[in-house]
C-alpha cells in the first residue's frame, strides 16, 4: 500500500480568507493557553512567569507508565462472599385515635365603603426645543486589527 502524503489543511473563513490551521498552531505553540490549567498550547506545564516546568513528553510518559490496576486471576465465583447482615426488627407503636374537636365558624360583616371624589387635574405644557441630530460620519483613521485579522496578518 502506498502511503499518502499529509495534505495541507486549509480552511475558508466567513470573510472568504484561506487559513492554514497547522501553521497558525505552530506559530502559537509557546503562548500560554486561556484558562486555569497553567499550560501552553503544546501542553507543557508552566510555572511562575510562564516558564516551562514539565514538558509534554514527560507528562505523557508518566501517564502511560502508571499501572491502571491489578488483574485478578481467580474467577469471581471462587471468591468467598461475606455473610449478609440481618437488620434488627423494628417495633411498631400503636396510636389510639383521638376524637376531633368541633369547628366553629366565624362570620365577618363588611363595613360600608367610603366614596372619595377625585381631585381636579391641572395640565401644564412644557415646550422642548428640538436638538440637531448628528449624521453618520465614516472613520478616516486606521484602526488596529483585532481577532483573526491580527493573527493572520503576519502569516501571509
């Protein structure tokens, strides 16, 4: 079987620009990652001041050298099972019923409502001078690039 060469992964952004993700990853390998894990984009553990404390290769080697657990050769049926415990029996208390007390109903009479006449409203007119509306003026100064534009600026 013939091995195929790895093809270059190019992505088209929403604005129509072509981006080489592998080149972008390689350019930002040593930059600290966003978050609270204290690692860079490669996976190296970082210490104070962003210095590499443990490289990724050492971390991966330690992970794969750890034993995952011991394998038991004896079948599960041959193992003795512990004796089951029996819970002590609980006693049930008998409760004697109590006769309900008679309920008395209270009657409430509504007090007559007092009618209040509304006060007259006095209207006042306030004159407001119209303020001029500012029209849209396009910016003539150049602005700093942000986001993907700034990241892609030096790669082309």
